[in-house]
C-alpha cells in the first residue's frame, strides 16, 4: 500500500524523517509528501499562507534535497509531491508552477469558499441556509473544474465541506453525479482520505454515499492518510485497508500519472 498524501514540517506536519520511519513501521511500501502550496496572486492568499507557513512554492527545492537524502537509507519509497490549492481563476499560475517545479505528482485540493478556508466554521455559521447551499454548489463546481483541468494526479478529500458542520449535509446526488462524470473523463483519481476518520468528523472522504456513487460509476481510487504526525499513520492505514477490503477495491498506483505528462 502507498500513502500518497502526507505532510511534513515543510507545511503543517512533523519532521520528514519521522514521517518516513512511521510509514515504514506501519507496513507501507511508499509514502508521498504532498505539503500545502498556494500560488494565488491575490494579496489575501499571500498573507494567509505566510501566516501559516505554507511556503512550499519557495522551499520545495530544499525539501527535495531532504527527500533525496532520506531516500538513501529509507526502507520504503518516498515521493516528492505537492498539495496545491486549486481555484479555476488561478489555473494558469498553477500550471506554470507545476511545470517548473517538476514534482513526482501533484495533489489538487479545493480549500477556499467565499474567500475563506472551508475549515473556518465561524465564517459560515451565521449565513442563511440558502446561501450555504449555494456555496456547496460552488464547491462541487470547483471540484469538477479541478478534474477537468488535468493538472493533478490526485484529487484530495473530494468532499472537504463535510468537515464543516455548517456546510455538512448539503451535498446532493446531482453533485456526486457531476463529479463522477468529471473523474471518468479525467486522469485525476480521487483518494480515500482518512484525515478526519478518527477525529470529530468520523468519516472517510468521500463520505459513504459519495464513495458508493464513485464505485458504482467505476471510478478508481487511491489512498491518502492525510497524516500530519507520525502516530497518525498506522491507525489510518489499518482503517483504509479494512475499507478497501470491505468494498473489494484495489488502490491505484500513481506511476504514469505524474503532473505534466
């Protein structure tokens, strides 16, 4: 099994060496480090990523040197990847950066709605239900555009809005059908993401009904534990293995899906 979505101290995770060792101890065959990156030209995005330290656009070459050093004695494969914030209005800047950076593969994520991160509960809490439904519509429109862009090997946590209780429950079968159609025609593969499975949300991404729709449509999946700490890897891997076995699914290898191919 390969975990294609984990984080290091080059964004909001733990030391790279610790994460590699924990992945090996968890029985993985490989781990991909997809640290957060945003290349939006908007001043607000620049301020946000500087405040959080999400500066992979400036540090990826240093991280690459660290990955190459770790590979020399790592017991498993280690991939040099990126989790890129996607917005269709910034597609040109994203494509240019990915082409220049030459990562092993790119993971695409939709994190922004209405000028705020979808995790920011306070931003959405007081909005009328009709407006929140419209924002969920917009989220899935962006997810479809992400798949259609052909910029990414993997689509991360494809129903991230479910983590926010003020946006949860508004996804519809029409949303799922539109996304399934987009993935069917794209090289981009959705992941089974365990980032909140053992926390307060308590579900995989995609949520069960969404994953049912993708599986029924014949959409392949890959795996991302979305781990930020070493101790999170093993329990999430076990849960993902059990889910794959329960559904009779096999994980897709990323080989041949590198961004820019």
